[in-house]
C-alpha cells in the first residue's frame, strides 16, 4: 500500500513591514492594567457629537498595608474609568454603586487644578473590558446581539 504524503507550503517570509507591525503591536499595550474594586459612582450614559456612547464611573481599589501586623491599615486608590460604545451601554444597563468589578484597560494620570489652587492628579483607566467580580455577587446574564450598529438584549443560549 502506498503511503499518502502531504505537501506543506513553506511559510511566507515576513517582510520588514510585517515584522515592524508585529513588533509595534506587541509593544503597544505594555501599559495595560487590571484592577478590582467597588464602584463609587456611575455617571449617565452620554452620546458624543460623533454618535458614540460613552460612560464614566469611579472605582475604589483597597490595598492592605502591613497585613497581619498590629499596625495594619488600608490604603484606598480611586480610579476614574471611561468605557465606550457597546461596553458603555452594557455598563449603564448593568452596574450600580457598590458593585465589585474587575476593570482591564489603559492607565493614565491626568493633572488638574483643584478649587484651592493646588495641582492634583487623577488616576484614569480607558476600559477595554469590565466585569462583575463573582466572588462577591451573583449575576444574571443576557447575551447582547449586535443589530447593525445597535445593541439589543435577547435571551439565547451561549
């Protein structure tokens, strides 16, 4: 019986442009963060003049200092989170103050002048993904189906 042989194509050689694009893409998102915290405030969903949905909310992230020692304390960092389009719409429909969430996105620090004239810094995250932390809550899930540029809730199997 004759053995069947399969021919594999040799992989295409990457061009200098392709190599550069891959390198840029892999180094572009090295500044991403993942934070878990409680929602302190959720603003109303807004629509930009260009028609994009946007929402902002704050989260409090607690960090224990000197854990297990007599001088243990908790340091709270506040982050201003911004989400866009479908994610923003889902956040507006799902999240409220006090809910513990996980946020993944790009961090930044914005300086501003406070009412007393001092310069303050605000930690910000431009969110790629936001989820409810199920160690602290339960959730009912409704799958969102995209109808052209609109989102709608629809009961369906995953």
